[in-house]
């Protein structure tokens, strides 16, 4: 087992990540692994649990980061919609396909800044026409 190899934590984390990515366990295999961990000596079982816990924590952190980016994208799109609807009384169907094509907060923020600088509805439509979608 990995704990008996006495490898450094970084390599152990790499191996756990590799197995989790490429050698997914079925529910039956997971139950068997849990049973096997229960049969290990306490110190060895704690190492195995520590590896899986740190790997899962890393996954949670990555998930949170992705969620934050999705939240920023949603907020930027809402800011664009509110600005165009309020200032120029535009119908969302006129601009949503263009904003939906932009997939990063930075792209949307750049668009919003350009829209803020526009002085007329004609200029707004020109800026939107330049966007993919």
C-alpha cells in the first residue's frame, strides 16, 4: 500500500490524484476500500484518510473557485442587462445573445466598460454588433 512506500506527501498526493482521475472506483470497490482501511493499523489508516481528505479538500477549493467565476460572469451579465435596459430601454433579446457568447468575467467587464462610455443607442448597437454571437 502507498503508506508503506514512505514517499513524501507531494508524491503521495500525485498518486492519489492519478488514481482518482484515471482509475475511478465503483461503489462496490469504494466499500471494499473503506473496509480495508478499517483493517489497517491506526497510524497507517490515518495516513490514508489524510491523503484522501487533502485530495477532496483540493477538489472543494477548485469547485469554489469555479463557482466564484460563474458568479462573476452572472453579475457582469446582469450589470450589462440592467445598464442597457435602464439607460437605453433596450429589450434583453437585443443584447443577451451577444453577452452569452462571452465566457469570462474579463471579457464581460471590458464590454461593460465600453458600453458605459457610449453616448448613444447607435453607438451601443455598434459595440454589441462587434461581439460574437
